[in-house]
């Protein structure tokens, strides 16, 4: 019932905007901003904060940023079905700004990888912007393909990211997560020797990155390099305990693809316990 009501509210406001001419007066802008300012007298995740945003949108229903601000706290509370129509409205009224953001949210939060790819491809084709959340679109396109088991496509887009960065700033400035996920594609294709070499490149940039040691250990295990695998998993466990895992925008709320959990490491430690 609540979901239907909130989705109906979003549709109602959108219909107002669709059929009304958006000729807002300075007084309208001041009223909407007053509601916006008042929303911050309450916690970001509170219903009162949402209600003041509702009031602002009743005054200026085409204000894309207010729509995005309604969606954002709901995403962080895992209330995706409530958040999605609000973010869709933000994209409707300002696609240039908010379609890349929606693509990111679909990729990392919703796990709607095909929807994210559609947004990223549209954005690349129509708008002159190439980055979102400090990464090129191609990085998130690669993650979507990775999660859809399109490993060759994922590798292709990761190489685009790596090559662009290396060309502009040199190989030492390639982002370690771009290399990490390239290693993951190699691992998934059972190219364990290549994956280990790529993971070693990551370690040179981010020597305390627990996740890369975990996947390196698996590759070493598959190659029967058990002593090396034990050394790698020991480092994975130590650095994971210290909090050295994937650090990206949104990772506080949602795990990134292939992000390691403690029980992953414990399982690998158990598998290695009795091998020599």
C-alpha cells in the first residue's frame, strides 16, 4: 500500500509537470527553496525530510535535483522500489545530468546491469560527458558485463580505461581497481598466470589491497602453487582485518562486484590447510 501510494505520488507530480507550462515565478523559487532548507532540520533518512521535499516539488515539479534528493536516501536504506520512480523523474527533467547517475545506481545499487548498460550507452551517444563517480563510463560498463558473465566485453572496456589513463598520465597512474577487475576477467577465463601478473601490478600500486591477495591465492591454488597461495591468503586475511578492501563511492552501502567477505577468506584458508 505504501509503495503504491508513493509511486502514485511520483506519477501525480510528473503528470502535473507534463501538462503544465513550467513558468515559475521568483516567488515560486523562494517557496520551493524554503521547503528545501526546512528539510534539513530533519535527518536525511527521516519521513519529515521527504515530506518537505514533497512540498518543494508541489511548487516546482520539474526540479530534477529535488527528485534526485528524494531518491538518494531511499537507495541508501535499500528501499529501491520507492527510490526508482523518483530518480526516473530526475532523469526525465534533466537527462544530461542525471542519466549517468542513474546508470551508476543501476549498476552498483540496483544490480540492474542491463538497465545500467542501456543508460550508459545512451549517455555516451547523446551527451558530451564521460565520467561518473570519478570513473569513466567504460569502467562501470565493464562491471556490468562482468556481472553478466560477458568476460571478453568486460576486458575490452577495462583495457579502454587502462589505456586512456596510461596515455594521459603514465602507467604508474592507472587506477588499481581497473587493473583489479581486469585480473578478475582473466581469472574467470581460467587464465591464471595472466591474472597473477595483473594482480601483481595491482599490488605494486595498492600493496595492502586484501581483495587482490584473495583472488591471487585462488589462482595460485589452481596452479598447485600451494605455498604461494598460503602466503597470499595470509596477507588477504591480515589486510582485510585492517579494513583494506574496495574503497569506492557507494561501497559503504553496497558491495562492489567480487568484493571479498570474511567468510570467503576463511573458506580459502580451510581449503589450503591440508595441502602441501
